[in-house]
C-alpha cells in the first residue's frame, strides 16, 4: 500500500496549539508540551501507512485515532489523510464539533 501524505486543517493546527499552550501555561515549562506534541505527531505519522488504524466515527468518511486523552479525527482520501480535529477527551463532549 502506498504511503499517504498527512494534511493538517487549520482547525487541527489550532487545536494542537491550544492543547500544548494550555500545558505550557499550567506547568510553567515546555517539557510536557514537547513530549505531548511528540506523542500526538508520532500517532499521526502511523496513519500514513495504516490509514484504517482509527475507529470509524458516526460521520461518514471520518475516523478517530485515540492517543492518551486525545482523539484525532481524520478523513482518508486516495492520496492523503486530512487531520480535521484534535480533541481533548477530558472536555465536555457537547462542545465537540467534527467538520464534515
């Protein structure tokens, strides 16, 4: 199977930035944010070779990969994988909006 390119939506980039910024401010150090960023990006890199790794969500063509307390929502295309949202699962689930 061919390796797919990972494409980040603007929303997913903002989601990740906000998660990392939260821990930087809370902890007063970049150490945990750097480790968390590495974990999330490592999980996403796995998708390029194994796009069906995540669970199928209720929305068509949207899958979810769980890494620790974070759900990574993505869509599979013939040539790419679009990361649409990164969700902190400790938040209120009623606030979750998954782009279609």
